[in-house]
């Protein structure tokens, strides 16, 4: 026995029940099931009017999920793939940049926990943070501070 066809709105609600989606992302997921573009846009408009679909809420959700592990550049790149306007992204990106040094320290601490013992290790740690999307200045501060704290601790007391 076959199941009755699922409405476009029901499919959209199923996706939104699992996580937040940007309008563009949800549109792409539903496009194959829509009879035409107008019907799809009508369903998306209806969901937005009911506040079930919100690009702003999507931005906040993605930033919350990613901020613990990634830098502002990487999160910004991911957000831009969702066809969101610069005006929508500006507040979230400012908040990310303001907390980037602290977040980079936490990522570095979880991954390495100890200062680099050699130049190669220092470069490896810096590449790791760069790959996570942290800014170069932030990376230098995090890895540099770790290196300075270890060299100060290793110096003998001459008093």
C-alpha cells in the first residue's frame, strides 16, 4: 500500500523541526518536490509569516553551533554560502570577531594544551588554528603567548 503524497508545507515543517534552515537552503531542498517556483515561494512566504522560517534565527543557530570550534573567517564563509545579505550577517560577525581571541585560546588549549617545543611544532599549531578560520593576528597572540609563558617558566631564577 502506498503512502499519500506529502505536501510541500509538511516537508518544509519536517526539515524545520530538525534544525533551522536559511530560506535559500530550504528552497533548494524543496525545489525537487514543488510543482512550480511560485508554489514554493508561496509556502516559504507562509512559513516566514508564521515565523517558522527566519534567516536571522538561522544565523544565530549556525553561529552558536560553529563558534566553539571555528574562527570568524570560516563561519563567515559558511554563512555566505547561504545567500544571506551583508546587513543580516553584520551583527553576528561583529560578535564573533569580538570573542575570537578567547575562542582561539580555548580551541588551542583543547587541541594542544602545552606550548610548542620547536619551531616546527609552533608552525603546526599555527596552521591548525588558521585551518579553523582564526585571524593571523589572533593566532600569533595565542601561540606566541603560549611560547612566552613556557620560556619564562623554564628560565632559572638568578636571584
